C-alpha cells in the first residue's frame, strides 16, 4: 500500500470516531471504541471467505457433542482465530431494531475464539455496548466500519462500482493499527499515554543501541526479544523490524520471536491485538498479562535482547500483596535477591520506585552460553544513577552490574523527551559479552543537547531525536575512547565504586582528656561517615591519615565496618560552569551606560 492510501485509511478510521462518537464520548475515550472495532473488523474481514466452511464444521462438532472447538474451527478458518457465530459484521447493518441489533452483536462477539475473547475482555468493550445502543450509535459504527469502498481485508475486493480495492496485508494492517494508536496517544490522551507509550524516536534509538553495535555478529539463527514492560508492544514491533533490516543488509536469514508482559488491561489488549492483526498468531500467545515483578510470565527463560521502558516513580506495594502481603525484607525471589560473593545480596529498591526491579529482572534473563550473550537497553530516570546508600538495594544493583562488567554505556537524553514528564532520562546499555576494548570500562555519553524542537508540543514532549541525531550518538558510541570528550567519556569500572566508612572520634573537654561517664568510662564517641573513592591512592587507611587526622588526630576506624557503594554522576564529569565575563567586558558595558545616560541626572534635578 502506498503512502497516500495508508494516510487515507488512517484518516478514514479517525473520521469514524469524529462522525459517530462526538457529543457522546469525551475525545480521550474515543480509543475505547475505535481500537476494539478496528480489531473486530479486521478479524471479520479476514474470516469472511471461510465463514460457511467454519459454520459447517461447527454444526458437525455440535452434533458430535464436542465443546472445545477453537482448534478445529481455527484450522478450517486458516487463522489463529475464528468466529463461529451465524453472522459477519455486514449482516448486522440491516437491523433496524436497536434491541435486536444489540442482541445479535453480542452473539457475534460470543462467537470469537478464546484468544479474541481475552482481547475483548481486556478492552472492556462489552461495557460500552449498552451506551452505544442507547445512543443509537452501534448500527452507525458497524455501517462505517463495513463501508464497501474501504477494504480492511487481506485480499483484493471489488466494490459495487466495479473498482478493485487492493489487499491490506498483515504488515500494513499492523502499521495502520499502530499509527492509529500513536495518534490517539499523542493527540487525545497524552497524560495517560505517557505511562506506557514510548515516543517512536526514542524507541528507534533504543533499537539502534541494541542491534547496531553487534550488527556484524548477527547470524542465520533464531533470536528472542523480550520487553517486560511492553505496553502496547510498540518497542517489540520496531525491534523486530530493525533486526530484520540489519539481517537483510548482511545477507542473514533470521527467525524472530517476540515476548512481552503487561499488567494494564487496555495496553495488554492492544499488544495482543497487534500481534494477531499482523498475522502473528503464535506470537500473540507470547504476550503475558500480569505484573512482571510479582508474577513473572517467563520465569527461568532467557533472551537475546531485552528492551524496556519500565514505570518509574510509582509505588509497587501491590506486588508485595501479590506475594502474600509480605514485607520488602521478606522477598526471596531469586531475580531480586541474588547469591553474590557468598552471600544473599539484595537488589531491592525503595517501595516507591520499581524501575530497578525491571533492570534486575532483565539481568536474570541474560543468556550465558551464546557468542552474542544478551544485550539490554532500558530507560531510567536519574535516580537509578545514585539513589540508595552503600549496602542498600539500588547501590547493590549498581555494584552487581559494574563488578560483573555488565554495564557498557549510559546515554543521557535531553529533558522533555517524553509525553507526561519533563525530567531527564537515561538509556542503560548492558551486555554480558563485551568487546575486548570495552572490558572493565564504562562509557558515558552526554546527549542532553542533541535534540530538534517540535513544531508543536505533545504534552510535555517538546523535542525529538532525529535520524541524524541517532547517527551522531551511535558515532560517539562506536568511537568509544576516541570520541569527543565534550560528549563522551570512558572510565574504569572502579571509578564508580566507594567505601562508606564510619569514623569515630573520642569526645574531649577543655583539658584535652576524654570525657567520661559516671562510671569513669569514655562516653560514646562521635561518629561520622566518610565516602572514600576506590580510586583514592592508598585506599581507606591513606584517606584517614591524609584527609581526617590532620583535623581530628584522635579519629579512628573499626576494621570490617566499611560498606561498598556504587553511584554514577553525569554532572561530575560533564558539568561546564558558566563562563564569567571578563573585567574588560563589564567595564565596557558600564561606560556604554554612562554615555547613554549622560546628562539625564541634570535634566531630572533641573526639572
């Protein structure tokens, strides 16, 4: 389908919303009707040619007393879904009685196979039927979606005017569906969309960072791509497209399997619908409903690529309840409490922010026995860089990642890149199969100034990462330690580690003797904590001698009380202070003002 027809089809669908739903639904609720109707009409159109054969098979199965019919009927339909009701959608256009139309439409919905029933349920579409019927909209909607001059089927159709309408293949149908979702997210429901909808420009940058660095290592094989916070499934779709482009460029034949998990009803329904709409029936079964944190849909499985934009800044108390209403300290999930250095090592962050749990989840799903291993690209806000004290979950996770040499690169993005937040975000790139020159090192890329303003803001989003900007970021990544130091810096892993050490100082009175209690024992010493970088020459002891004892000669430490911490700071490495004006520039400005105001005071006094 060419771009003109594609645009016309998208406009046609939006036209239905404006024609049928205005004054009955808020604009932000149009999606509740239009998205499930697109799915139903696509399925309906695809199934039309085999409808009679399916009904004949159903009659035989009913006669034989067979109740579990989906597999047999889908086989006859030649699709991963089927509909065994007596109707196709166009049959319902003739209904003039609203109650009869409503009853027949419900019967039509009931005829779909279980996988489609799951989608209808998660869309909560049945809840809308009474309202559509009461406002006399249901028949109009069906009539619009079955317009004979618009083809939503997978085969060419000749309309009443003798014009043959081209087939809408699965890929193009999927693209149309995704474009409608994108427009709804951007134009009608920005605030809600930001929870699950990652802007396409960011998705493309994520997939570039995942695949381009290893493009010459892609082989004729099967690759598994996973998103544990998949939302509408857009990142999985773009990822599949990107890796196929690279495979084709290098003459490789790849098989791609997509896996995702989502715990919001509507977005889950959209993701699963998108797979079915694109003809990927088996792939739709790889979209799992539920919380990735407390109900891992892919426990024990591993993947080649893990790409995610997890929620951040939202409490995950419901997961504790799902685990049995336990306390955070009682979590025993091996994704989040790992065996490291001979002890149980907690990677669990504060209850108010789950993003680092998603990162730990992805790490648990890394492949260890393949040449490529696993690459992870995940969106985070700034708190993942530094939140948590030494020994606490977030710091432990950074330690676990960096000490195992998993952290390859972090890219700082401009502010206002997402729809419902203006804060700065970061892309974490992890791999367990680093190239030789990257081993033991971490690259930080400051791309906060790499942006193009949008002509019109989309919620909080006022800028984008263009294809040219993506290329610039990839060039910095590829150049590694030879990149422009203004935007890219490379450090040894140890640069980000430190010891948190309690320093004790005896309390003295005016004569310089220790203060004692009533029993003659020295009172409890004052305690301060020092943060000592791993990079400090001579380590803890040297730091105490050089930095503490000159000011507190009686200070001392207790061996074994130190804790290890890790944090990263882009500000520390990339901050550029505002250049102060020179004395000559300031003097010149003063003299210019004096000239401009010359005689003004005389005029005022004289007046």
